[in-house]
């Protein structure tokens, strides 16, 4: 899983959100309630310009892990945009 998450991050940094989304879907199908994957789903959605989906993903990440400060921060940023 760590290698796929790294690959997703590389795709995001290079601006290839479609490939990031495709790789992420493979992971999420295996672990749909993983807080780190839910947060990463929010990151991919934000990078794609889908603020509504990003907000939903960060909210789910916080439901799974209320102590995730990064998800809380990114949710606030998504709501601001």
C-alpha cells in the first residue's frame, strides 16, 4: 500500500490527477474505511477541482479518525474555496 500511496503522491505533484484517481480507486476498493485513504481521496479531489467531493472525503476521514489534524485543516481549506 505504501508504494501505491507514493505513486499517487507523485501523480498529484506532477498534475496527473486522473492517474492519481485511478490508482487511489484501486486502494480504496480494498480498504474503503481507511482514514489515510479517505484523506488522500480528498487531496485528489481538491487537486481535480472537485471541492464538494474533497469536503465529503475529509469529513469521512475525520469520522474515522477525529484526531487527524491534517484532514481537519484540509476540510477547512476545501470549504473556503
